C-alpha cells in the first residue's frame, strides 16, 4: 500500500498568533501551505486539532482551512466525535484535486503514469522505447502518452500541476538537461523541460532514473528511515542516495554513478563510457549476458537472465551471484562512507531472486566495519517497475506542494487566477 511521505513536524508556536489571515512569515506564524503539510500524511484532523498542534488561534486556522478548501487541495473527511452540539468536521488532503505525471525512461523502456497527489498511479503505460532514438522521438512519445492518459482518465490538462521525468544518465537537476550521458546519443545538454513545456505550462522536473527510483522506494516502503542507499542493477548500474531524508544529487547530478567506479580485481574490460574495468562493464546485465553467451548459455536480454536463474540454470545463477559479489565490493565502500540504515537492490537483474542479493550481502557484511553493519539490512526492492514513476511523481509533488509555493499560488488565486492557479508555480 502506497503511503505519502511524512510531513514536516509542526512548527513551534512563536509569539502571538496572527488572526488576520496573513501568511505571517515575518512573525513565524505558518501560512496555509504549512498547514497543508500537516495534512499530507492522510490523517484527517479538525480545526481544533490543527489549532492545538500548531499553537495558532482557531480563527487563524479557520482562515487557512477555508483557503485550502476553496483551492480544492483540502476536503472534508468525516466528523469527529461530538462533545456536545454539532460534531466537528475533519479535513484531509484531497488526493484527487490535481494530477501529476511520472515518467521513467530507461535504455530500452518507457513507463508513464498519471498519479494523484499522494503519488499513487491511477493509469499507466509501459512500452518498449529506445533511448538512443534521441530526445525528440522519445519525448514526443512521452507527450503523446500523457495526452492518451489524460483522455482515458477524462481529466483536463488544467488539472495537471507538474511532470517528473527520470532519464538513464547524469542530469543537471537545476536545468533538467542531461550531462554527457554515455548511452543517450544526441541528448547531451538537450532542454528536456523546454520540449515538454511547449505542450503544458507546468513545472517539468528531470532527474537521473536511479534517483527517482530511490525516492519512489523510500516514500513507498521505507518512509520512516532517514538514510537509504538504492542500487539499480539492470542494463547499467547506478545508485540513489537518501541521506537525512533528502535525495543527494551532488554538484552536477552525478552522485551515485556506481556503474563507472573502478571495480576492484576486475579484468581490463572496456566500458561503453570509454574507460576500462568499470563496475558496469563486469557486473551489469549486459556483462552477465556476455559471460553466459561465452559459456554457451543463450541469453540476449536481462529477462532471459532472470528466466534462466529462476529456471534453475546453474551457470546463470553462478554468474549473477558473482556479479553480486563484485557489486558488493563497491557497495561496501559506500556503506563505510554513507552509513545507510538500509541498502535496497532493484532493477531488472534483481528480479532473479536471492542470487544477486546474496552475493552483495556476502561481501558487504564481510568487508564493512561491524559498527556500520550492526543494524544494516540489504533487501530487494518492493516497488518493482513502479518505483520510477512513483518517484518521479513524488519529486513533482514535493516541489509543487511545498509550503511557500502553495501560499504563493493561493495568493494568485485570490487575485483572480482561479482555483487552478494553486500549486502551478514553475
């Protein structure tokens, strides 16, 4: 069951509460946007409960609630027990108020989902898409698929508050442009947000596909944890890093690029990035396929590898286990540097079962310091193929429903922008 990420803690009351409905930023009194953060956990609350949690005056809370109700972001959600008189109404985030799009693009696949404001996919399409076809062909497919999903859901484009896209290569998150991606010819520096915004004037956020998978796995299955490392093993190898509940991207979006770390004790194998001995060159799905083919075991896709392991092929199981050991040597270093609470292994090769993860565990637990591994768990991903689209949608939701953006959008709505002006700030 998908759960939204926990909201920030309620701000402590500082000074006299505002009662005039202003945002109150100068006095430290939270505005409607901060009130919404409390209600993003899905737990309905009454005005009195919100006043007690925030320390605000009941009149201030009522003004904030009324503004959010008018925008549609908040909706009544049952009644609390009466203590005499009319039972008070509870309120909660209205997940259906707006829509977001999450798109996960891999080397050979495209997955697009229309999601609600909790990130839950409502409708989705997954097809074979070749990233090497170039940005125009691939992004035109994304645009056409979004139109198709909106039509199928019978929803208007005005309901859309943002689009999140994951790409299989380094991305400068601030601009949404791929940065010298090794498997994406023609994509370097391409204005991905600009291409999509020709069709919808909404925020378009772009990130590396492993980052959005890490975000999707975190909010879906491990929202209570502060520190998580997600490792994707598929056509390539990469990692997404959650530290202090925040996604770490690095200076230019290259954080977590495990696939092009030199693998210890690896043979001098040429990698598609131009270097030799990269982890991806010796332990990715493509490397395993090459090994099996050399050994006389027919395999041409990652799905073939998974089927062979599940079917009991000893050569395939041994190759995947050894790939896990090799990956574990690099992950052990990550564990020492980052000290995560959890390492999640995902990607298509991880679907082979315990062979890959057993190899990773074998080396990480043997090589890392006991202090770092005393409570460390290494587990398979639980979100499967939806991790990327959920993560991409969540990335947009976190951006669009941030407290300051909600307050700005509500102000624009009051000035005549209409209810759909809310949470549409770029």
